[in-house]
């Protein structure tokens, strides 16, 4: 009897062990603090420096136009100032978006490579995590990997100003007038 109980316990223990082997492997998860990545990485610092430089240049343009407005307070100067302000504000928004896009694309490549290299199933941002073991935070590793990536920021090329419609229309009228004279000369 004792032998059969021991045999049954052995079979039962073996079946539990084998059952555990059939379970899917639980993946590993890492956590990153994206705000820290952008603040501490060289790429994030370069993006901020790029935007600050552009902001200073734009502020200088606005200061110059404001001085002109104070010297010549008029409707035309006021309109030019407002247009310049709107243009610079739009450009700064585009520049900020470009910096964010470049940083996010490079960060995503670094995160994907790190996840593959470390055999992780998932890397999540800490903003939505309620509780985490400090060992799961790989922010410093990601900053170090991102620092290995050379990222440069260049200003977005400003569009060439478009000709005013009135001038375009006048040029077209002149071209239409000149066309019959040119055709007559060509026929002779």
C-alpha cells in the first residue's frame, strides 16, 4: 500500500512538472521613462538647442520689425508685423514637429533593437504603469543606446514667397499683348 501511494505521488508530481512545461513562456517586460530619455539623451538636448537657436533668430526678426513699427506706426507696417508673427509662429510649430518626429523615429529604432537584443517581449512607457520593479526600468540603457545614434537637426527650408496675384495677372496680360506682335514678326 505504501508503495502504491508513493508511486501515485511520484506520478502526480511528474504530471505537475510536465504540465508546467506545456505552459507558454511568460515574456519579459521592460519599462522606460520617455521624458527622461528626451531630457538626458544627446539627441534630445540637440533638439532643444536647435529649437532655442531658431527661437532666438525669430525673436530677433520680431524685435527688428517691432522697432520699425514704433518708428513708422501705420496700417501697412502693422499688417507686416502681424504677418511676420503668424509666419514665424507657423514655422516654429513645423520645426517643433520635425524635431519630435526625428526623435521619435530614432527612439523607436533604438527601442526595437534593444528589445530584440535583450529578448524582451515588450517595452512600455512608465506613464501608464501602476507598479514596477526598479530592475525593469531600462531608461538609462536606452539613453546610452540613443546617444550612440548621430542625429542632427536642420532648419526646414522656408518656401519662396509667391508672386502677388495682381502682378501675375499683369504679367499674363503683357504676355498676351506681346504674343500677337511676336507671331506677326515670325510670319514675315
